[in-house]
C-alpha cells in the first residue's frame, strides 16, 4: 500500500506501528498481502506511485518534496523482492485495484504488465478477489501478515487514520485463517492473470 511519507519513516511521526512494520517486512521470509483500491505498494511501478503522490500534491495534502520522498521510500521497500533469497509472497487484490485508473492509460498498461511479470516469479502467488465475492470477502481493509525467520507471525492493518502492528498469537492466527479463506474464494492465479491481461488489452 502506498500512503506513507519517507519523512515519517525517518522521524517516527507516522501511523502507529508502520516504522516497525517496514523493518519487520524487510526481515520476513513470507508475506501475505491484501489490498483494496490500489495496487499493493511492493508491486507498484515508479510511475504509478508517482501519479498517486502527484495527486496528493494537487490536493494540497503534501509538498512536492514529500511526494518525492514517498516514491523513494516505496522503491526502497521493493528491494526485498530483489534480494538473493526473496520472501515468498502471496498477494490477493480486490478487483478494484486493477480496475481503478491511475496515471492514464500508459501508466496503467505498464502497471498491469508489472503484475503479469510478477506473477511469473517462482516465489509468488497472485490472486484477484472478484467483486462477485460480495459480503464473503474476508477483509474490508488492507492487511499484511508477515512470517519472520523464526516462523513467528505478525500482522499489520490500517485505516485512513491509524495503523496497528499485531503480535498477539490468537489475533494473528485469526487473521491468517481469514486470509486462507479469502484465497480459497479468490480467482486462481491463472484466472487472475487472464483478467489482468484482458484489462491490459483494452488500454
């Protein structure tokens, strides 16, 4: 997800739990991500992320300097996908993530191409949670569940105004169970990639 300022990460003035989440994300051996409305931050192209940040500048929410910092933080986070032993990554995206136009056709085309390329990686599982799931979609807010090298689990979830890093075993296990249920009901990776390719063809 892409909602955080680089200065937040550097100086600690950020949504609760996010700075530690970024640290733990960098250590994780397995990531399970769910996102609504936007492509998950770890999978965003620089142009897609820049378009989101530029919109915040136009709204007067942040300065251009802060926008530039946001994009750089996102790029820095993505380095975990290129390390020698990258984490296993499970991604379930609500259908809104791929249907919401961001940055114009060229930016969206490149972003959809990035998702297809990502889905071809051997350490990845990519699924779309279709609109037809309706009330059976397990989550209403973005969620990340991390497995650390010692196999311990933690989760991070946030709304527009607050974030929470959860370590309590029962709470994290409940979230993991809901994630498994979501994966069961989501489109297969093959069908998800086909959906993305069809949207790409229409651009």
